[in-house]
């Protein structure tokens, strides 16, 4: 697991080593999660541009979800979130969800 204090640090870390999943807040110092995901999506796939991503945020309105998806996140989750729900969302994005669960 890699933890970054802001979007710039996260982008640098992603370019150094591939992530299985990116989980990002929307409100961050020095830019926001929308800026981060747009920069990530501008990268080549080999540099992390296609990493599955989850916006984890207090912005929970339906328009916030739509904006996060439009910016490049695959999923949007509102805070607070139960740890098991967060783990399930990350597992699903990583392609590791239990196959026995119904769709």
C-alpha cells in the first residue's frame, strides 16, 4: 500500500510503481481528486494511466458521483464507509471479488 499526502505525490508514486487500485479523496491539498484522476488518465497504460480508481469522498450527491465518473473514476463511494464495504469495492476494482457472489 502507498499513501500520498496530495495528488502530486500520488501521481509520482503511481509513475514509479504500478498500483492495483487507486483510492483517492476528492478534497485534497494542492489540487483535488478530479485533477489527479485527469492527470492519471492522461498517462500511458504502462505508466499507470489505466489503473482502476475509486473516489472516496464526503461529496455524496448524485451529481458528485456523476462528476467523479466523468472525470475518470470507475467507482464513487461516500464517507463514512464501512471498512468491509471499502474492502469489497477495492477488491471488485482489482478483479478479486468473490466469484460466488451473485452479480
